[in-house]
């Protein structure tokens, strides 16, 4: 009984880190800005950019650069609170909290005029967007191209491989990878041509995963299916961390999150967050 009361008290005292405020203006330190790339001017296709709190416009003259965390969001899934929009992302910010450049990439819809909220939209356009805009962010805002991590939640966790390892060119952008809840090739996605039947989907996923090349990979919310998939592909650089959502939040829904399938857990202080943070710091060192 006493242990339960202590847990409830601890959960009540936990203060989630707030996401930076959204701004309609240009990128600024400690603020989330929506950016329309030149190629998509006049459309609603956009990515999200947050600059480090110590960023200054004269970064180049001062010889400054920062690591970059690039993120893909989950599907539109109201049950879990996932909006499917770049503005709804939260996973990547929680670990480094204003110490890196944070970019949330879109899935370009097939009409080329909107962000896709469910699954991939136009895969080629989505991959091309990353190839163009990740180097652009580095060049324009001081991101270190040798210290770029790719992360994603749910749909985005699959996208870390499905999109981020789509071909050798995009695979070369990343120094490290982090997935939370789901993983490319583990389960069949019925009704999706790319994700079914399982045998073909898994064969294609394995081909993508071979592009990891031993680079650091953090898997949170993974399972034995993920381990079995990766075992014959690589035995280097893979780290699994268990995230106990009940220990973090108690019952669901609650004031912070409606469902345990969420990207918000890194915003809450915890030992697993500290471990993931240390992993990321080391991977981008």
C-alpha cells in the first residue's frame, strides 16, 4: 500500500517538459516554426524546425554547429492523441531539449500540395524531401551533417527504415537511428500494398535494414519480433530499452496522455529517459 502511494505521489509531482511555442514567423531559438520549402511554395506541404536555445545568426563566423534530430510522426490516430501532423510531434525534442536542431519532416501527399496524415503519401516525393531539406537545414542553420539522428514514433518508427533507409543516398544522411513503438518488417499491415503480404514485406524490409551498416540503433517499445528480425542482419550497435508506461503515468487516460501508445514519454523525467539521452549523446559524439 505504501509503495502504491509513493508511486502515485511521484507521478503527481512529475512535470512534463513543455514543447517550445509555435511561431508563425521565421525560425528562432527555442521556438517551433513551420517551414515551407522553396519547391513547395504555394502549397501546404511543410516541415517543422526548432533551433537550439543558444543559436545565433552569426553561427558560421563563430565556428558553431549543432547536432540534428530529424523526426517522422505517427499516423493520425485520435485514440492515442497522435495528430499525424508535423506540429503534433514530441518524441525528438524530449531527449536533448533545446540543445540540438530539431526537424520534423512531412510525408508528402500524392497531390503534392499537402502533408499526408496517414501512411506515406507519395513515397518518392517524401524521400526526396528529406534528401533536399536535411542538408539544407544543416547548411543554413549550422547543423553538423556528421551528427544527424533520425527518429520516429509508430508510423514514424517504421518510417525510420522504410523511408530513412529507402536507398543508399538517403541512408547516408544519418549517424544514428531511434524507433519507438513499431518497427519496419515485424508485422503485416493488411490493406497496405507496401506492407502485405508479410513474406514479401519482410524481405524488402531486411534489404533496407542492411543499409544500417552497424550504425547505432536505439529501439524503445520494441519486442521479441523486432529482435528476431534484426539478429541475422546485424549484431552491432543495437540497443533495446523498455519503457514502462504504467510506471511513468499510472492509469490511462490521464491528464498528460490518453493512451500508452504515445510519443510524449521523453518529455517526462525518468530513468529510461536518462538512459536514452546518454545513448543519443554517445551516438552523436
